[in-house]
C-alpha cells in the first residue's frame, strides 16, 4: 500500500528506477540523492518500516544548526531506491540525473515511526557527509505535500555555513565519486 503513489507516478518501461521488492522493516538506512530534475534539489530519504520516507529539499541539507532547510514530503520510495544512481529519461516523471550524494545508517533514541506521525523527528546519521544529530519538524500539514524543516543539531559534526558548505566542498557521489556530468554522460552512452 505504501508504494501505491510511487508506482502510479512511474512507467517502469521508460524509467530505470526500481519497482521495489524488499520490504525489510529492520533496515535503518538513510540516503540523500542529488537530483537534477526541472530544478536541482536533494532528496532526503529515511528507511522507516520497510519503505524510504522521502523529502525533497530544494536547497539541500546544511551542517549549520542555525540554517533550517525546507523539506517537502513526497511519496514513499522502495528501499532499493537508495542504491539508484543514474538517469531518468527527460520527459518521464522526475526526469533528470540522480546521484547518491550520501548514505549510511541512522539511529534514534525514540520510535521514529511514531515521531514521524507526530511530525517531530530526532535522529542520528552515520554518513560520509552527514553525521551526528538531525531534526525534521513538520510545519505545515497539507494533504499532498506536507512541509517540514530539516536542520542539524549543534554538535561535533556541525559546521558554520560561511566556513564550510558541504554541498560545495563535497559535491560528488558517495557511491562512485562521479560528478553529475559524469553520471549523465555515462548513462547516456549505455
Ligand atoms: Mn527528486
């Protein structure tokens, strides 16, 4: 049921995106995908109860705890999506290049599924680029696209934006170290 919207939006003959078969409720994984669709954005995804809860973050995550980034909740994605790096054909839903910008495990002191429902999530990330404590707080509960704010805790992994912009300092794939251009070019020649 959870992936109904995901399936409805996509044509899997046209798009190389995964349909999704794995529904392991114990997977504690996060991924951030850089997505060059009509507008470049970052998709933040957390595995909760066997699906990737997903948010589109137009400006991307920020390590500066004083900077709160808008995160628009979108449809759940299958767990396999976390390993998807490639090109969705132009004209198809979400058409454009997708990079696995960061990934790793997550951990929370409280039940994150309950926190998600409540709209107040606190969790720890163990990624290559994103680590330490993070928050996702729902600010607008609109039916289709609820709005949240994604921001960093003030801890050993936080950094001031004016001294270190992680999006600019570490722009490449955490999976393959490729740039967006390399991914696009290599996928086009397949
Ligand atoms: Mn996207």
